[in-house]
């Protein structure tokens, strides 16, 4: 599955000598920078949308595609479908062309059912649109709507399907019998910018969890089995699919000691999976949401990081901090042997900053956060 990225640019200030040294270190160490660990990822394509069109020559079709793609983008960058009904957003959607950065047509295969019920691949047209990121962020800010930062946790999905003979099968990415269900699941997750993964179902997984455990929604077993994937976001889905294609299903979503549930009665699989994925995306986006307008910019966050052993660590830390959407600007306050102190401007959104850092293991907390009047002190150990 493909996941990735937008980046809000940050500004680095500080003593001239330190800044020049920083620029040099970033240049010489850039080829060695690694990727994020598996339990969270920087999601790509948040400002891009794709819509099938009937013609490349129709301006009406193009404008319709702009509108639909803009809805897709707003859903991905916020995680909440409710914002599409907000008056200022609805007005912006009606003028979606004003937010378009680039667009291009592509020929893609389209599935058609023939008279013999065999699926045929025929060419179709698709319009791919990229929207101008600063304008989208400006819209969210002026409408006082929160942003779901691009650094997002994976959601682990345990999915079991029962056939009409009562046989139950757990799904992994390698299962081919239900590849249509996996394709629907991926599509709905992509629509919401939700990174997902399925268990590998190796010997360790199969010893820990059976298809019956998932069918019975054995939360205790499933949460314990999910710890190897380092995911706090766990979606459990069970489905019975009738010959007509409708499904009976149930989903439980586990996150931070909360459990959300939904049930499905004889509806298309696409609708059920959409509701299940949306349940997880809404909860996560609400938890990690940040306000672009900020709350209390007078708070100074002093971030002390130990364990900076070489230039690769130095550059890696600054690149990491520069990618944090919760951080507006930062200054290098001091560099002392293996320790760096940074002063961060976060708009006072401390919980979001702490939670975002906790998503990855680049920074390991060494001491509890200390707040003294308008200053906050945070101390971490750098972990490559």
C-alpha cells in the first residue's frame, strides 16, 4: 500500500555561526537520512485527488472533477466528513477551481460487466488534481477548523470473513480469495488518509489469535496480539457475505482504552467498510487535531535532546523537528557536547506536540514535562 506526504515549512533562526554550521551539516548528511518507524508514517498525497471523467474536452466535466477532488482533499487533511457541511467550506467547494495548483488527464482501466458476467477492462479517463497547499491551510485557519497532521499512526486491522458454509478466514495482505474486499478496504482508507496494515498471520500471530477470536471480538486477546505491531489504533472487523453481495458485519475500534462499535445489516460491503474505516479516522483525527490559529503563543517550549553523538544525529534531529506540524518555528538555544537545546514555538498546543512526538521513537522521554509559568521544559533521548 502506498502512503505519503505534505510538509508545512518551518523557519530556523539562531546565531549566525550555528545556522551556517547547521546548513552545512544538513547538506553533507542528507543522503544518510532514514525513514520513520513502522508504527507511524508521513502520509503522502493529502493535497491530491483523482476523479473519473467522461471527456477531456468538457469544461463542465473538468469543473465537476475539481469540486469532487476538493472534497476528497478536505476529507483527507481533516479526517472529518462533518467539515464538508460547514458554510465557509461549502462556499470554497463551490469555487474549487480557485484552489487548484495543477491538473492532468490520464487513461486508466475501467471494469465493465459484460453480458456473460465476465469483467472486462476498458479504457477510461481520469482527471488528477493537485491543490495549492497554502490556500487550503488558509481556508482551514479562517474557518477555524483543525488540521490532522500528516504524521499519522498506522491502524492495525484484524478482519475475518465467514462464508455460507460457516468457514472463517483471517485476512492478510497475501490472501487472494478476498482480494476485492482488501481492495475496497485500501480504497476507503486512502480516501481518508488513514495508514493501515494487516497482520502478517505468521506462526506467532496464529498462536495468539484464531479466526474465532476475531469473530467473537475477543478484545483482550486482540489487543495483546497487536502489541508486536506497536499500534495503539486497532480495528476489528467481522463479515458474513451472502451470495447477493450484501454483508452482515460488526466492527470494533480500540484506541487509548476506548471502544467504538458499529453493526451492519444487509448492506453493500463497500458501505460497511467505509463506515468502519471512517469510525477509526474520525477518532484519530479528533485526537491528533491541531488548530492552525493556535491558542497561546506566549508559551515557550524548551526541548532538550541528549544523545547527539555525531553530525548525522545533529542533522536528523533538526530535520525531524522541522517536520513537526505542531511546531511553527524553532531556535537553536545551545549545543553542548552530546546535548542540544531548542526553543519551539507551538501556539500553545502542548498536548498535540507531546502526542505527535510519541507516535515515533525518534525521541524517547527521559523526564516528565515540567511547566513553569509561561515556559515548558521537555527532555528526550535521541534515537536514530
